[in-house]
C-alpha cells in the first residue's frame, strides 16, 4: 500500500511514476508464475500467479475499501464483531 501526498490530485503521468516500480516488481510473477513448494492447503506445492489491484481514493474511501474502521466506529472492521475497546484481545477463540 502506498500514499501519494497532496495537496492536489496527481496527474496520470505522476501516478505512473509511482506505480511503475511496483508493477515491474510483480510482473514476472504474473507472466512466469511462481512455484510455492508447499502451502497450507497444498502440501505437494502449487503454481500461482500474482495480480495487482489499484485503487485511488481519499482516506475515508480507502478505509471502506479495505474494511477498516473509521475514526468514529465502535467495531474494528466490517468483517467481525470485535470492538475497538477489545483491541488488545489477540485470543481469536473469544471473538464472535
């Protein structure tokens, strides 16, 4: 994840300079694929491709897109029932 600082919206040419190194890094994994010798569900290994999803948003929209809590929310995210007051609870067996 990256943040492009303001105060104005960057032009397409400026965004491309920011994204090119990231795309260049992941492109071989898409074209040539990556062999994982072992994964949790595939002990014999698995061939995989990687993709990049790009979203250009302001901070509130980014939080919504990622499922993160906003500054006034009581829950940690949109996927669980964990409350912000329980932020130090790492025992996932107690989560709803």
